[in-house]
C-alpha cells in the first residue's frame, strides 16, 4: 500500500493541506488546515509537528497527524514571523522588522545575537508600503557547527559563524535574496536564490558569490 503524501501550502489566507494516496499521481481537493492567517513560512520539527510562522499572528504549531493546531505564545517582537529554522537543538525565527530569535528549551524567546550589527543595515529597504525589511529565510550549515545564514529582504545575506555571537553581511550578489542553503554533501558550497538575478553559488561558505542562473 502506497504511503500517504501530504503537502502543506502557506497562503495569505492560511494553510492548505493537499494529500495523495498514490505517490503523487493524483491529489485530493485541498483542505483548509489553518484559516484566517497570513502564513509566511512552515517548518517541520523532529517530533512530527509542523510550525507555521505568520505575518501578524505570531507562531502556530500543527500537531503530528496534521489534524489539530494551537497558537504558540510569543512576545510582541515575534508577531511577524517570516522564516523558521529547526535543526538539532536550535529553533530560530526570523522576523519583520529584521531580527533573529532563539526559542530556548521551548520556554523563552531570546535574541540570537543582533543581526542588525551588519554593515549594510542602513541600506536595508522593502518596496511594499507597510512592510519592513525582514529575514525571509534562515538555514544552518550542516558542515560547520554554529554557522547560520539569513536572507535579508532587501539587503543581501547575513552570516553568523558562531551561533549568533557575531553577524556579518555579504552584499556581493543580488540584494533581493529569497533563500540561502548550504549543499548537504559539499562543505563550503552554498546556494542563494534571488528575486532579480536568479541563482547564485558560493564555494567559500558564503563569502564570495557567482551567478549561475544561465549555467
């Protein structure tokens, strides 16, 4: 018997669930899993639950089995969660306005250093009225403990090599970065997807970048 596949889609109106019983050949009609929220990011946790970051309503947890959900208590600074990174013992949230927070022991939220210390902060901007520059994507490097990447929209890439103690930015690529992700099998290789010039690649842990959109 084929394993049931589930696809969660975040929308401005909530989160929709699509399911397939035949390995993706056909899909059932979408079900509304979480309604009335602007879902910006979704991330799976090791226990089978899924966390949903929203713009304006903070954070939600969808229980294993995808049949129930609850709102996670967060401070006002995390009312707009634009990105999530759950890896190992770290649970990080990137916000609007741009900052990164750590959920320590699932009990309290603390700043994960200060991403605003990077040199390009005065030039951050966002083209939509009413929305602030934000951390659109967060990821951990599997080959370097403590190294995390954040895509700043709009403002390049923020990198911490030491678990948030210090941050620096790299702006030598398209500044409208939508995602940044290390290669799982090639240490030092990192990819960044941008909104203007396509795909970029780094071979030195995100320090320098080449555009590979046409290759």
